[in-house]
């Protein structure tokens, strides 16, 4: 049987005014609701509903709406930031190793227009890769 586990699930509540520029550059910056105004300006604000203590691994999947992107690298401090602040820096570059410890890299978006997908009400989920039991 093929099983996947929800590692993290959240819903987008608001987009800061600088978000379109970051998304155009392949960066998705998130903070949980309640972030300071200067951080909220550049962030996708969200309300997490599910989180797991263990971090995602390369091969796990970031889903935004109907689109799925493979995670290629997770910085050593990235998951602590997600759990404590709802803060993540997702870089859509497909690289196998992060430059900074707080980043999570995912495959390039291809034809997916991130700005059209990331909007209030959108579900953002990280799921484990499909594994056979």
C-alpha cells in the first residue's frame, strides 16, 4: 500500500505587498499570522493547522493548490523556523543543497504561475514522498 503523511498543512490568509516581486524571483516567504508588519510586507501570511516535529526530506512534496513540487534540499535551521514562527523561505531552484540554513529548496515551477496559485484561501501542504509499506 502506498502511503503519504501530511508533514505540514496551512491556509494562506493574506499576501504582503512585496510578495509578487519575490514570487517572480522564485521565492516564497511565509510567516504565520501575527508577524511584525515589516516582515508581513514581504510574506505570505498563513494559519497552520497541522505540523510534524520531524522535518521534511528531499523527495517530499510541497503542494500549492493543485500543483506539487518536489523538495530538493532542507536547510538545517529551516524546520525550527517553520515550527516556531510559521516562517519558511522556499526557493524554487531545484538545487540539491541550500546556501543558507533557513532555506528549503524545491524544484523549479515550470509553467506554474505562483502568483496565481498563492492567494487567500489557498492550501499549502508538505507531504511525505510516496513510500510502499
